[in-house]
C-alpha cells in the first residue's frame, strides 16, 4: 500500500481497522488473475494481511511482499513469519531481484507513486509469455473525501503548511488499457464502486486516517495543530457523509487492471 520514498509514517493498526473493506478489492482483483504463477511479488504489500491469502490459491508459489514502510513490513513479518517480506521502493524495484516473477501484483499502492505509468513498460517487459501484471487503485479523487481535503489545504490557515502532501493522480481504466495493450499485453480492465457502510464516531475521518491523511499528518508535527486540522476536516466529512440509522455510507470507486503478456 506504500511504495515510494516519503517522510510519511504509516500506522498498521489504523490501516487494519477497516481491513474487511480494504481487502475486498484485493480479492476481487486476484480472482480474475489467470494461470498458476510460480513466482509472485506483491508491490506495496502493507501489513501483509492480503498478501498472505495468496498462499491459499497458489500454495506452491514463491511469494515476496515489498513495501517502503518499515512499520508495515515489521507488522507483516510479525503476523506472517513464514513468508518473505522486505523494505523496498516501487520506483527502483527491478523484477530480476526476485527471479523475474510471472505475477506482479499491486493493491492500492500505485496511486502513491508519481509517474507510476512510466514503470509499466519495465514490468511488463520482464514478464514471461503468459505472465501477468495485476493492480488495483482508487479512482475516487473527485469524491468529497479528497476535494474537501484539497480545499482545506488551500484555506487561509493551512495554505502553504501542507505543501507536497497531495496524492498523485491516476489514469482512467481506458487509458491503462490503451497503454498496456500497446505493450503487447491482453488487458482486462474494469471499475467498481463499493458502497461501504462504516460505523462509529466520525467514521469517514477514521477511514482517511489509515491512508489518505498520512502525508498531511506527517507535515503537522505540532499536536495541537494536528488536532485542529483533524477537527476541521472531520466536521466537513460528517456533513458530506451524514450518518443514517444503518451507518455512514462511503462510496468508493476502484480501478482494476490485469495485463497478461502475449
């Protein structure tokens, strides 16, 4: 879930608070991966909870999880001691380091990697015929969770304080399909919007604390300022995503790409 160099500190416990919702797109992606890969690399593996499930489908595969966050890798190693996890940077990762895998997998990580599209040729060229690149990324950057955060960053109080904390953009499914098809791949591309029902106080803020807010929190080192920022952002989210008698609904669009080399 994290891939490139950053000063952001990741909190595995906070991330795993919504593990069911976060893991569902991973399984929806993996269910469509063809074949029986012998070597699998999971780029941006986070705390390893989803990576470990790959052994259920492909028990004989050599499996490696890579993440830039020491906190995430520490959690993954503690929870899944029988698997291989290591700290690494997606932007500099060389498939040859892991025996030229025949499945390169990435779940909700590439949105954190500026210029990740430029990495796709290197990865697909390293695949054998029939090998697969499969990734899933959020496609909800025009949702209130993100537009409100952008507006808040640019407000009078916070303008300039949170420079460099914006999340990189992603492409639309058709754009990934076109680029990967041009790389001699057969591409399966789709999108899904999950209507996630969250519970508890300020549930959408709690969701964002696990991922999208991490860069902003890292930039606000003063505890009082951080508390003020969270209170202001949380109030905006509560209005944008009102609670109902059955919980708070957070629509979440995801983009899925499976590219198999011809």
